[in-house]
C-alpha cells in the first residue's frame, strides 16, 4: 500500500530520532485472545437454524451469544425502543445471561427505518463503561406491537474487576503523555523534521482524562482513559492518541492513534475531539450565515476538466455566492453542506479543531472559477453532495450520523506550507490535502470523498475501533462504499479490470494502476497476505489488512446485484456490527444481513464463497506459518521489550487472557529446560527485562513509583536498585554494572549507570558540552565494563552528535569524533572490539548508516550505507562479537510485508548481510545473545510470541 504522507518537506535538525524502543511501541499488538482483534474465537462455528430459537452463534469468554437471528419474540410495546430491548434481554435471561439489563446496559442509539428498530446498548460494569461492550437488539414495531427479530454484539459476562482506581487522573495523564512521547519517538525513522531550536520551543503534548474504562480482557482491567493531543515537537505532525493506563499500577496497557486517513499509514493528520470541533464549527457557520441568503445553482469545473452544477448560496453579508448547499437537508436542523478554503493552513491546525480565519469558498457570480477548481473546492463540494445523495437515496440515511448533521469540507490543507498528499475525517469534518506535483488535491477523487464521509457513517453506527482487525474493517467499509459510489457515478462496470482501484484518478501523469492507493480486487487472503503488526505500525494494520475484507465485499458486489450488495453491507454495518468486531464477526454480520434481506440460497452461497475466497473462515488465524522457534507463546504484553545474554532470555508475560499484571520470566535461548518466574506476581507491571545470563534487571510500575529491580537467575531476593517517578529505558546489565537511560519532564534524558552494592544513586553521564532540552546523552549499551552512548550537544550554537565510550572502572571517557556531526547518532551497541551505532545523515529520507569504530575512537567505517539500494531505515541495534543485528524497514513508500520492520544481520565487517527470519508480518525489538542467535517478539501470527533463531535465514527470496 502506498504511504501518502507529505511527499516533500523541510529537512533539518531534530531533537532526535528516538528509536530506542525498536518500535517497541509497535509491540502494542493485542492478540485475538485479548482486545481489539477478535472477541469471539475463530473456531466458534455458527449453530444451525434448528439449534434453539432461530440461529444462535455462541461467543467466547462470555456466555452471551455473539448473534441470534431468525426469531420473532413478542416484547412489551409500551415505552421506548430501548426499554423494550432491555426488557427482552431481561425476559430471556437464560439465553443472554445478562444479570440486570436495565442497570448494566445504557442506550446509545436507536435507528428506525419503516417498521424496524435497531437499538444499540453500551455495557457498563459496576457503572464503568466497558470498551467495545455493545449489544444490539433488532425489532419490528407495527400496529402497536413489537417483536424482537434478532440480537448481536458483545456483552462480557465474566467481568469481576474492582472499579476503585489506585491511580488518579493526574498521574494517568502524565503516564499517557510519556507513553505517547515514546511511541512518537519510535515512529520518527523518516520524514521531514523541525530544527532542534524549533523543536525545543514546541509546546508539550497535553492529555485529557476521559474517565474510567474497563478493558474486556478476562475478568476485566480497570483503566484510566486519556486522550493525548498536540503536535510531535520533532516533526510537527498532529497527535491524537487514545491511551489506557492501568488504574492499579499506572502502566500504559493499550494505546492507539485515533487518526483516520485515506492513505496508509500516515501520521500527518488527525481525528479530533468531535464535541469541541463541532461546537466551534457550528459557531463559525452561524456567524457566516447571519445575513440574508438564497439558494442557487452555480457551476464549476472539476480537476478532470468536466463542468458540473453546484448547489450554492447567495450570502448578502459577503455579497457573493458561497459553497453552502442549503437544498439537500431541508428537513434537518443543521441544514448545511459547505466547503471551506483552508489554503494557508497546515494539517496540524485543522485536525480536531476549527481553524481561525477560514471562509467558505466564494465567487462574485454563480460560476466558480479557476481558483476554486485548482484548490479542489469544486470537486469537494460536488462530491460531498453526491455522497450525501447516495446514502439518502439508497439507504434512507439523513447525513452521516443519520440525524442530519452538517457536512463540512476543508480543502487545500498543507503540511507546513508544503505538499500534503492525504485526506482524513476528524469526527466533524473532512479535510483534504493540497496534493503535489504528481497528485492532485485529494478531493479530486470521488472515491476519496466517499471514503472519508463513510468514516463518519461508520463512526455513527458500529463505531469500529480504529485498531487491529476492527480498524481494518473500518477502512474496508470506507473503501467499499467510496469505490461503489465512484463506479456507479462514472458508469464503471464491475468487470472492468480497474474497477477495484481507489484514488486512481488523482495523478497528473501516472497511469491509474500506478497511481492507485489500493485495489479492492488485489486477491489478498488471510493465509497468504494477512500481516501481523503492532499498533505502532498503521494502528495494527488498519490499511495493510483492509483489502482482505474489502476484497470479499467487492466480490459480493461483482457477483450480486450491486444495489443488493450495498444494502447487505450497509445493513450489516448499521444493525449487526459492534466496535470490537474482527473479520470472523464481520463475515457473520454480512451473512446475517443477507438472510434478513431474503436473498436466495444461490445468492447466500455467493456471499459465503466471497469470504471463503479471501480466507475469512473459522480458524483462519491458526494458519500462519513461521520459520522461528517459539520460546514463550502469546506473551500478551504491551510496550515491553525482551532481553538476552549468556545463553538466556528474559521477557515479560501476562496470563492467557491478558488480565494479569506482567511478570518477568526467563529461560534458555536454545529452548531447553522450563522457563522460570523471576519477578513476583504481585499486581505490579514488571517490564523491559534484560539479562547477562546471571542476573535479570527490569522495571516495575506501581502507582507513582517506577523502580529498577534486579534478581539473580539462580534465585534470591529481588533488589531495588533505583526509584523514580519517571521511566528507565535502554536497560543493560553485566556483572554488577547496570546501564540505562533516565527520563524526566518534557523529554529530558541522560545515560546513566550504577554498580549494584556500590552506588546509592545512579551516576549520570553528562553531554560533552552545553545545557538545554536537547543536550543529552542517550542510547547506552554495555560490554566489558565500558558503556557506549550517543552524545548530543550544542557547539557554537549548532547541535553536534558524537558517540562516547566510558570506562566505568577508571572513569576515562573516549569520544568518537564524527566528521558529519549533524548526522544524528542513534542506538549504540558495544562489543569486545568495536562500538556500533545507527547514524541518520539525511532527515528527508530517514535512511540510516550502520557505523563502526574501534574502542579508541578511531577507524570509523560504514558497514551498511545510508544511501543506495542497500540502505535501511534502522530503528534498533544489538550486537555480539560475531554479528550486528539491526531492526529496520526498507526505504520504500509502499507498505507491504517486505517494508515492515524486519531484523537484518551483518558480520562485524559488513561483508555478510541477511535477514534473521523470513517470517511474514512485523518483527519487534531484538536482543543479541551469543554468536548469531537473536531473540525477538514476533507478530506474524496475530499474537506477540517470543521467538529465536540460532542462525540467520538469508535473503528470504
């Protein structure tokens, strides 16, 4: 898939590219046994119609059925639809196992269409909202009588978690902001950067406490939900991160971006806080419409050269015609579809807020001219009307929320005044990038407009969580309807070879197929194409895996009547799906919707065949093959790296359902013997363990304290080495010496060390010169009593990067003087003969060199270049005396298996290079043991498994 973030931008000095976590933020993958992938086990087969009332599909980890259909059970007609729905669930307690529906289910939405009523109910556990816990009741209401025709969704019956937090909102916000800073640091491997001076002046990220939320894992995990927003100080990209902090320990157990873009997987646009933006936008619109106004039909020329009619308004206050359509929503209190000029505004000024000074596009007469064409305003206004008409005419939906919400588009948005090749929905409006020399403004694609507006429809119906499989379904449905609306408007036949393309009309010179962002007819399947990635990468694959599901929907549309296919998908979305549905639940929803629409047996087999062809069948998650040896299965941890050394590994693990706080385990890297529990299982989160084969060192989270702990592998008491309010990272241990990176407020870091039994407090390693937010040492590594580290400091007003080596015993410090001092020095690794580090000389490309120097600071050479076809985008470095291993991405603008984070291994002289493993999907972290053996966390299977290989796999074909 094509990455469509800003395709050009200012190169410059950044604070730094913090890759110390090796995309450990990406280790936020949560498997199907936990949250956001699939809350129903893939092996749960639908019951046959004869098994009980109608058709019942059981759910996993809950006694409440995932789906019930084919019933007609009377229910009291008096009262509201929500009261009737809850009354039915209470009456049929033996089937639904919901103890008190009136107490534990809160009405969130009722959708009425003719005689049908669909009620969505939000689960609460002891008064606290359950993330994704929604149950849907479908009814018919006719002649004063109601009957229930079916139910579906997720009500988690096994929740027992206490609902009194130990962590208050203030601490939760602090931890959420810190976790977001770490996630951003791991994602800065490429892209334009601000200068260090600008980054230092940037306002800090802010967090807003949203209240308590129970994550539905096992017996439930009580969390503080925090929304972190702002802009990345190093890149300026907007940030909107949903973070869930364990309410007992203060550890971030879940985080994902709420940004919903057309392209994959850009972080250059955001989804804002809907209520704030909506209120602000409403005030702006009201102010603009104070004067007399009359509807009119105007004209304009689209970017493809075709003239089109536009519904506009003569605004007497401005004395001009404006792109404000008052004709389409006359029965709506909001009564507006408008298009606004956001040229001169950057993406970070438009995400989640209404930018100051923007106006609706205006013209002295109804014929809008060249300016409105070239900005993309004509396309945006015309296309928004077409999409609105489609949903109103085909599905009877009154605007995106079904209740006549205003539809607003901002066009011409840039990325710091430079090209922005993307578009997004932020909860209240569509925002379209200005394009570049090749790509027209993004509103030029009717399918792009349909895609973004459909995100609004999804958000206001099933509200599929924008992460993992549910996020991929969110994208798939947006793609499906965007593609359908475009093809029907253009008269494109479904058997046209290009009918599955998305965004193919945006280019000025490229062919449609070369221009397209995605192809719904790409033939991808779960068994051959599903990419297991962490939430730090494309939110767990929301774009990467979307065409598996959208491809099945596209096949249905090709093989059935198009309008019938659209109605089936729409009904499944609005009446069956719930926020945490995965591919298997999506299949069940579509099949159930098709049956409700009384398709023929042949048509139903067509729907089934479409899902089968794309591998969306019960048990598909179990069909992933790997070439690695599993050391610890389904670790179910978030943001925690593994360590290795001396023939041993150390890793954090939760229990099988992910409800327990993490404990540290250790075992032999050759797989012999049984793993042993190292940390206490005491409710604290024990994370980021490292080992030298004799001692394990790790971090522990509990309330306001983060402790650095140690314990011998042979057994003995756990020792507290240091305590801080802030986290320790880049841990390393050798004998009695422990190296790490200290963190503080607003991004402060310092490499440090302590000697167990000797140092009462950590000894900080200062930068060579200067003070300031970005004068620091970081990325420490440890071997033979020496600590290597990156040294960033200011000299004569300019930032300089060197690599330092400290002899702990003598205090002697050696500096590796770098000739290209502006090149950022990243993670380090030190061995008995050399020091290695990642160097990023060009922030425009983000490509890294793998560099080596002798321990006396001399003989600096590249063992892997930062330019050319062999260059990598490295984020993590680890080494033994025999091999250097780099976690890296390849420099490719398209996201596919080959460009995800993979482990590459070099001989110390760079003569040999190869992949550590050919596993499909994302490889996370990486820790060198002895020889060429590496231990890492692998996401191929859709779970996070701790795995190893004793030798590299090679070229991987």
